C-alpha cells in the first residue's frame, strides 16, 4: 500500500516518520517511561507534519478570530504562517498537500501522541483521503487564556495515521465473564501473582541494572509462563520516509 502527498509548485510540506522519542520520556528516571511499550508504539505509529516556521501565539479569552494573536519569526513566508481562521479559541495550520490513501482507507489526523503542550491542545479529525481532492487543515484549541504558546520551526504540528474506513463499524462489542474465554482467568491470575512476587523481590533486593527492574512479559510478547504468546508481536514500528517529488513533466 502507498500513502501519497500530492503537491502543487510552491507547496513544501515537511513530513517525517513519527519518532518514538519524547522529551518527557527521555527525562524520566532511567528513562523508565519507555518501558511502557504501548506508549512507545503509539508515538511512532504514523507520520508527523512539521511546522515550517517558528511563532508565538496568545489567546485573550474571546471567541472571535481576532482574539488570537500570532507573531511569526522573521523571514516567515505568509503562505506558511498559521492563522486564526475560525474563532472559538482555535489556531489553524494549512497542510500544503493533497493526501491519497488506498481505497477504503482514511487518514486519522491529530496531534502527536503523548506530546502534551501547555496551554493548547490538538483537535482530531478523520478524513476520507482515498477520494477527496481537497487539502485540509490541522487545528489546535487554546486551553488557557493570556498564556503565551510557542511552536518552534520543525516542531510537529500534526500526526497522520492510516485507518481502514470500516474498522470501527466492523466490530461488535460486548462484556463477558472472564470464565467464558478458556484459560484467560488462569493466565491473568498467574501473571498477577508473578507481578506481585517480582515487586516484592525488587523491594527486598533492589537491582542496579535498569533493564532488570521491570518484568517485560508484555514487552517481549510472552505469556505468564514465559512462552511466546504472539508470533507477530512487535516492539518497534518504522514508518517509511516520504520520497522526494519527481520533477514536473515538461509540456510539449
């Protein structure tokens, strides 16, 4: 399958595979935050759109477009600057590309997972990019008035993840007693007991090596007995980079 970003002359979207790294995770003691595999996998599960410019924005608390003031760094091209377009305490980025996904696939648009920003929050969207001939915007909403928000050039402003259009509609959902799934109750209780024993052992005999301070069963895709539970378990995802746009074809 292929994800394509179509561009007109002068459109220069800054796109990259999403990083699994986060500053706050790097700063956690012994970088223990990376022991949470679901966090790490979510961080990298798509592509990021980067800001082409640095700027500072502030919202005065009103609901009109002019209640958001944006000050871009010197040299910012007008067409690359964010705008206060809709009011309602929002900040808007025009994404200079028309994206195309395979038939039946949408793009989930949001902020980068697990990357909070003080005073402003990303708004999510779902776009049918297998047919739409339209570009779209990424919007953020201020959460605190009279608080200066800063975006640096090259900072992620949007996160893109393909999702099959029928993913949610195709599921049924129910609540069931744990005993109705053969072996699940026993497996869970065995894991819970082993986790408690591990924590007790750690409290009694602290280990010095960071890798020995967590159990790693889920991280390694193992069941409570230590056997492989999932042959296609993954601890890393690698989105490919966008290749360069080919040169325009000369008209005869």
